[in-house]
C-alpha cells in the first residue's frame, strides 16, 4: 500500500491524472483495474470515479504491490551560470544562453539549472511533491538565446499554460538577424510542416497539403535597415516557424546552417527571444500585468 497526502500542487486535478503521475511506470489498464476493484481510497472511502477532483489535504491510499515513482529525482548542480531576469512567489523568468537545451535526460540543461536554483532557496523540494515537477511553460530552440518562463507551482503553471497562447495576455517578441531585407513586413500568413527525418520545417504561402501543413502567422518589422535586424511576434507557435519562414524568403537566420545560411566568422546564432509583455492576467498572476521583461542578449 502507498499513502499520499495531497498538497496544494496536487489539488484541482482528477484522481486518475494524479494516480497516472505517481505511477508513471504502471500500465494504464492496471490503474483502471485499481479503480474498478476499489483499491483506491480517498479519506478512507473507496473512490471508483476517475473524475474525482483531488483536494488539498486529501489522504489517498492505493492498495497494490506496485511502487510509486519519485516524480523528480534530479541531482542539484552548479547553477551559477543561470541568469535570472525576474522572480516572484509564482513565476521565474530566465535568460537562456546559446547551445543550452531547455530539457535533456542526459545533458546539463536549463531545467536542471532552474531546479537547482530553486532547490537552493527551498522553493522546490522534490521529496515534498507527489505529482508536481517545476517546469518551463514554453520552449525555445537550443541555439536560440533569450527569455524562458517557468512556473514555480501548479497553480501558476496552469494559468500560464492557459495564457501563453493568448497574445492579449502574454506577448512574446523575437529579434532576428539575417543578411537581406527580403522578408515581408507586417502580418505574414502561410502554412508550415515539420519533417521529422530531416529535423526541419518547411513553409509555404499556400496550403499545398492540408493533411500535413498547419496555418501559421507572425508579424515582422524591420527595425535596423543596415544590420538587417527584424522584430518578430509569432502568433502561432509552430516548431522552427521563424527559421523556416526566413529561409523560404532566401534570408536564412544568421548562422542557421540547417536552413541554408553560410557559416560566419562570428559564432552567434541570429535569433533572440528578447521581450515578453504581460497584460490582462487574473487571479494570483495579476501582479504581472504591465510587466515588460527584456533579455540581456543583443546582436
């Protein structure tokens, strides 16, 4: 038998979702069987309703020989390279350097740096968590420098995930350096597909294959005519969207060799997630309204 005392980060999710998280390595059919056989109790009552909503301080007992997993068994590392741009009790915003992955099971990555930083401040103690793992709420590519937003608790994570695609709430802007002024300015619409074999996306102005291509939009503004630097706001967050679109117009991002750029003497990659603006957020995140965070990276 395993016993769990639900904390605030476990609350407001279904009992099924909670059990799936703490028994991540257990076959789903076995978990369903536990519900049918009454092997799951909440506050000493058998619960067969998969959609039961877990509440803070619920006592959850699971009667089976399978062992729960530790959701996050990371080992703290040196986080001195982490550049924190903003922090409050719910949110952490950091400045990612080039060639650092957001997440990796084998390499030192941004997630590990952030967890180690929060662990050092007692803001994140994995042994006290049943189902929650501190996580980023969006990604940028390994080569891209700039802003990444993290949620420090489940409540913030849920609200940020719901808000991240609403441009009236969270507006993300990128700086892009190329070698031409070929990129159409203003609102640009088209279609994108990702090729898993070649590990790259392909853009088209028309939907040549509705089964493969997804609609994309972004707003481009040329802000430096001499250095060919654009400000880009993506309205749809498809994989490699900016990189594929710039390549399509024969203006690959500076040093983006995968998308056709020539290797330059300078080794920086010409894409920075440089600004994020918060507005119209509700609840515990409303203190972020009006906040503008800018990256320290530039060209």
